[in-house]
């Protein structure tokens, strides 16, 4: 048995080897033939359908490639390929790698990775930025983002070919991108508004709570005049704070809704400096802070712009400087004419203090609404953190710039750079500015206005709101004024028309009233043929925007007093009008 096996082993081994070799060859041949016939089918498909593909492709914005899977040979390219890519079709046929030149290396890597993970069964969609050949180069090419492509890849039934369809969807992509950006912005704005509202609600409730608390304490101590007086004073200063806050919030919301408009009228920079000087001289003196305003290098003084808004910005800087500078320190305001180009003055306004300074990390946040350096700031110094945001927005509206420099413990400087047109016909060289000693206003008149009282002054008050009317009448009558009240604009006009000539010395006119508003009533009175049609009329209104004030003046009124009414202001304005007249 062993012999037989040995014999068989010996004689059958070459035979089985031969058999195996034949079998292997047959298999290879089979595979080869199958592959050949498939390739033949592919070539035939490409050739056969070429005409059909062509007529289909030329009418489209897309281009097609038919690529053999086994060796990535390009079997068909639609005619608009070159037009859309800037690459000659022959180059792609010679080497498909040339397609990489359409995208950045990063995008190419990304595409290859997705191709590597593709199972070939589902359609594969790829979206990417691309450039036509020769347009740009570099790793960050997609950042230029000129073109956007959408590619779909499918395998044919036999999985022998890929059909690649490329479509330029730049326009669609740009629209989508813009819509996404708008949506994001709208979301952010809505979020910012919600945050602003909740912050605002908190900020308003805090002083409101204080006011109500102080009033209730005052009532419970009504029999102790000193205590009552103390609580009422606290309630009053909290009300003042609340008023400033409300004004700031309104300004801020007008800025944010794009409703703040700037005026362009001639004004005198030296007058602005004078105003600031008289505003802060006493406060700084009382706080023992050295105060100075410098006017440097001016050869003209009148420019065109929005005086009120510019002044508002500088006042905010100065108020902060005074607030954050302890006794013994200094606050210096410098106006400098930098240069004049093409009828414009480039102006620098700097407010420098030697106060507590600002922490470096806060400087980048200082212009955000409601931002203060830390929680203790409001506690020690008050304020709401809106002033800087408003100042920044106003200066931006003026196409200017604010630079902040500060060192903790040493001081701060805010510098505003703006350029304003020089007022027409401006050749006037201003007088030398006596540092810290502004040009004197007409001294006697100023003094007389300061001493003016409403004693014996006959006033027509147009006010529809009973509470407001009652307060105004009581306060002014206590000072000796004689008041008659009209309940709307129509009645005010009638009462004026029916009064004897010069029967009233001045009219205080609410603006929002039924039947006829204050502006219309004032306009009617000005149109009257009576010799006293030029009677001083002052708006006394809760419409407190700068635009409202301007409108009152445009309509022919003599001034605009915002509510809540400051009766010192009423006295001063009425005095100025009446005394000014009598000196003419
Ligand atoms: P407010 O003064 O009402 O708090 P602002 O917006 O005007 O609001 O100022 C924001 C914050 O910036 C202040 O609370 C303060 O922390 C800081 N700041 C502004 N000006 C100065 C200054 N001159 N010195 C020190 N800190 C300042």
C-alpha cells in the first residue's frame, strides 16, 4: 500500500501541477476576456453615446465626464468643459490629475478623502470653491470665493465607469450665503435687542425702586422735616439719574435703528469751548480739580456740522474725566486745528485727566452699551455705561474716530479725530483764546438773566394734561407769575387772538395736544397780523429728541424745554427773551 502511494505521489504530482497550471490559465484568460469585453463595452458606450451626450451637454451650464473606474481614464468630456474650467480637454484625457489645479490643495485633499470613503452605490455630491485655471493660486484660494461648484458622481450599472456631472452654482451659492449671513445677523440683532431690553428693564427698575422707597420713607417721616427733606432729596437725585438714563437709552435705540440724523449747520468751535468752560468750571472748582481748555493752531473757527451732537460727545468725556478724577487732579480739554484740506478742517479734540485710569482689558469693551469696568463702578460713581457707546456711534456717524489711551492709576485720554467742512465765507481769524478765561458774554445782560424771576410775568400755558398743568401753574405762581391755561393748541390760538395786545409776556406750549398740536398753534400765532405775533413762545414738551428741539426752532419758537421741566431753565429762557427784547 505504501508502495502504491509512493508511486502515485511520484507520477501524479507533475500531472496535478499541470492541471493546476491549465486551470489558472483558463481563469486568467476568462478574466482577461471579461475585462476586455467590459472595456470594449465602455469604449463602445462612450463612442456610441458621444453624439447624444454632446447634444445634451451643449445646452447646459454643466459639464460631464465619463471616467473609467479601473484606471481613471477619461472616456468622455462634454464640449463646454474647456469653457467652464479653462483647461484643455486633451490635458484631462492625458492626466486626470490636472483637475486638481481648479481647486486649492486643501479642497483637493478634502475631495480625495470623500472619494476614498465613497462606496460607489449612492450618488456622491461634493460642493467646493474653485477657480478657472490660471485665475489664482495658493492654499487660501477659496477665501477669494469667486466660484462655487457642485459635483455629483454616480457609478454606472456595471460599476465600470463614473459619471461626473459638474455644475457651476456660484450665483445660487452666493444668494444662499448672503441669506445665511442675513439670517445670522438678524438673529444676532434680535438677541442683542433682547439683551438690551432686559438690561434696560433692570437699569430702570433699580432707580425706580429707590425713588418709590425714598418717597415712602418721606411719607412715614412726614413729622420730622429734616428726615423728610433728606429722603426727598435722595428721591430727586435718583429721578435725575433715571431721566439721564432714559435719555441715553432713547439715544441708543435711535442710533441702533439708524434713525439718528446729523445736522450740517455752521457753528463756532470757540463758542463750543466757551459753553463747555461755563458748564464745568464751577463743578471742577468745587471738586478741587484743575480745569483747563486749550484752543490750539486755529486760523478759522466756524465749521459746518452737528454742534449739539459733537458737544454731547465731549460733555460725556469731560463728565467721566471729572467723575473719575479725585481732588487735586486735573482735567484738560484741547481743541486743535490739525490741517485744512479741500475746504475741510481736520480737528482733534482731546480730553485728558489724571484720574484712576482704565484697566487694559476693559479698554476693548469700553464702547459696548451698558459696560462699566466692574460692578463697583456703578456703586461708587453711578452711571449706566451707555455714554461711551453713544459717543462712539455719534463720532462714527460723523466719519470720525475715537482713540482711548489710559494707564491705571495715572489717567486717561480720549481723543476724537473728525474733519468738518469750513463754514462758507469763513476767513475770520479768531481772537487769541485766553486759556481758562473765555471771552466774556455780555456781562450786564448775563447778570440780569441770572437774577430774573417770574414775578408779575403773564404767561399763557397750553397743556392738555391736568397733572402737568397743575404742577406748572403751582410752581410758577409760587414765584409770582400770572398764568392762564389753554387745554389744546386750538384754544391757545383763540386765547391769544382774543387777548389784548401784549396781554401775555410769553407762551409755554406743550407739543402733543388734541385738536391742534403745539407746533401748529405756534405757526398760527406767528402768522397772525397782530403786532405781538412775535411773542416769545417756548415748547414745553416730552418730545425730547434733538430733532424735536430743532423743529421747534424751525417753526419759529424761541426755545424748547424738555419734560420733566426744569423750572430754572424756564426762568432763564423767559428772562433771556424778555430782557433781550427790552435791551433792543
Ligand atoms: P458711565 O460713565 O455712565 O458709567 P460710560 O459709557 O460713559 O458710562 O463709561 C463707561 C465706563 O468707562 C465707565 O463706567 C468707567 O468704568 C470707564 N471710564 C470712562 N471714562 C473714564 C475715565 N475718564 N477714567 C476712568 N474710567 C473711565
